[in-house]
């Protein structure tokens, strides 16, 4: 995975805020709160040229609201955002020809065919590539004569992607690009995104599929309630969470009969029935200690499983920890 091809920052976000409703003094509810809702609550991040940056978070975390500010669809309530050195809202004419955007909903005219839709879009796109090439890139050539209203949800997402990449954008915003796609189509979309990035396109992606972020992202940020809870490379984020060793305790054995858990490098444990789960930041050392203990005792550890933390586990731990606060 290539982390940006240069140190040039093509996106800079500082103290970014987005509020829906009155900016102050709004009507108060019975509980004393105003009607205003702050979806983005002062975030900072940057994206380098040639990098794929993923925004993750639970529903309502502020991902799409952030993306709309980057795309210049709305003005921030506070803070600053720069895309390719310009304010994407007030200097839209300087930014728009150089970026592509795939929204959650494309809003295409339903009576047009797929080919007619892409041709119409190409007429409003600076430096658009050939329509046939755009359709082929997303596997829609055979569906070119089908009306938009007859497409499946997954096919509409492919059409969204075709129009978003028509102008060979320097920066591409993808909001949930593979929602509704089957496994084969999802992996095909990943390959197209990789090709775009390898060609120098900078990509900002929001997704609910953690596997997608783990597979594609150079760096990511996890949002929660309008703030960035953590950010970094996938390995950076995962490394802050423990690995796990699990096995079935043999009959007659308890946790207390293992070597002292701190000496094994175990930071926590839990039992579910006869299954023991150990958490550790030293997977190799802890696993070696457990296996040596089992060998010396002459016992078999059934259901033995040792694995590093995944992005999904890290995400769930972060989300749960923040909800508990």
C-alpha cells in the first residue's frame, strides 16, 4: 500500500464545524436544549497527494457532513477547509473541475439509459474521457441501453462511480461507494479505486465496511459524535488494541492453574463457559508461554486460536469506550 506519493497536502482541515439549525438562541425544548444540532464538532486532518484516506464511524458520526464540506456543497459553521489550496465553497469554480464526487444518492433522470446518462454527464465535465471507456471501467457496457429506473441498487452505484471518475479527477470523494454491491462487484470496485490511486488520484472514502477500509486505506480516522476519536494507519490504530488467545480449558483445570498471567504478558482475560480468552499486546510471547505450559502438563488445548486485533475489533472497542463515557 502506497502512502501518498508526495508530502503535498491536497486537503487541509482545521477546527472544522458544521451545525444544522440556528447558530445561537434557537428555540429551546422542554429539556432546555436548542433546535440546533452540531454534526461536526471541530476536527483536524490532512490528506496528501496520492493517498487514500478513509473516514469511519457509526451512523450519525458526521462522516457525510464532513464530506459535503470538503466537496463544497455547504459552508462550514466554523473552522477552515482547503482542497487543492482553495476554499471549495467560495472558490468552487477553481476546485470543481479538478475533483470527482460520488454521493450516497446519484439522483439520475430515471427515463434516460445508462449510456445517455453518462453522455449527459460528460457534456458538463471538463476533460471527460470517452463514454465507452467510463462504462467499461465499472462493468456496465452490457447495460448501456437499460433505463436508469430498471437498474438494481448495485448497478446504480456503478453508474455513480462512472460519472464521478469521468474527468480523471485529481481528488475523488467517495461516500459509501460499494453499498448494495455483491462481493464480486465490491472487489471490482476496489480494483478500480486502486488503479485511480496508483495513477495519482487522491481519494477520500467513507464506508461502513471495515474490511474495505482495511483493504484500501493508507490512513483513516474514526469519527464519533462529530469528533475524531483516533486516526493513523490501519496498523497504528490496530496496534493500540490487544491481540487475543482463546482455547477451551481442559476438564479439571481453572484459570488459576496457568502460569501467572502478567508473567505471560496477558493484560486481561474472560471466560465464556469453558472457553478462556486472553488479551495481550505480546501475542508471540503469550502464545509461547501458554503452549509451553500445555506441553509440560501433557494436555491438549482444544479450539486454540491466536490472532492479532483486527480493525473491526479496534473499531468496536473504540465505539464502546466512547459510548460508555
